[in-house]
């Protein structure tokens, strides 16, 4: 075990959120990199949930085109390796977007199998890498937008275009899977 390590911003934000909103849970940082960024346990340390954290800076202030940015609160961008998602030992993947303009933190909380399913539906099978853009609208919905043409992005910003295959709203700030995993000890 190495005595010094760093926790990246996303891990800190997710760990802090869990400690603040779920007082009975304990958050642990593994000392070895195994693809698990955070370990969360129930109050008795009997039940565990494992989390892989992916952090992105907010691109709304630097890359969002005029006409789009008023409709969106946050935008994150990730390069994802499908083999790592498929072989992930984490119970949940958490994609963290910190909006500086809106002073908010948005999390997409999704099991890896469901993440793979969404990526395949939207981007197709057999990819070596997936580029994922997750956009959070001001109406508390979240969308996978990579590959949309300009007109579709504009329509999405104005709530005119909604492709259900791209809809990530059910995972936006939804911590129910974590609670369910840790409630099994009760």
C-alpha cells in the first residue's frame, strides 16, 4: 500500500454528496486502483456498494453554441472504453458534471450494463471507444447528445426534439440503486 494518493475532483464531489445526503452511509477510498473509485457501506459496514466515478468539466460556458446554452444547465464529455464498462466490477458508474454558471452538481448514476445498453442503442455496436456528451437541461432532463446534428441540438435545447433512446433522465441524480443495494442488510 502506498501512503500517499490523491482523490480527483469527481470522487470528492460524489463522496461529499453521499456523506451529506445519506448520513447513515460510510464512504471509503480504496488504496489500490482496481476500477473502483469509492466503496460505500451501510452504517454497520456489512453491505457494500462500489462506484466508478467519471468527472467532466462543464462545457456549457466554453463550447455551447448560442441558441443552445439558455436551455442547458450542464454539459459533460467523456471518452469511454466499452471493454472497461463490460468488465467493470463497480455496481454503479457516476458521471459528474459541475456547472459553474449554475453552481450545481449533476450526477448520472447508472449501472454499467445499462450504460452499455444506452451507448449501443445510440452509437451502435462494435466501437473501440464511445464519445459521450451528456447534457442536462434546465427542466431537469438529461440527454446523450453525441452525434446529433445542429438542428437536433437546437430542437433539444428548445424541448422540441426528444429521442427516448438518448434520454438519461431516469439516471439523473437518481441514487435509488445505491439505497437499494445498501438496504438489503436491513
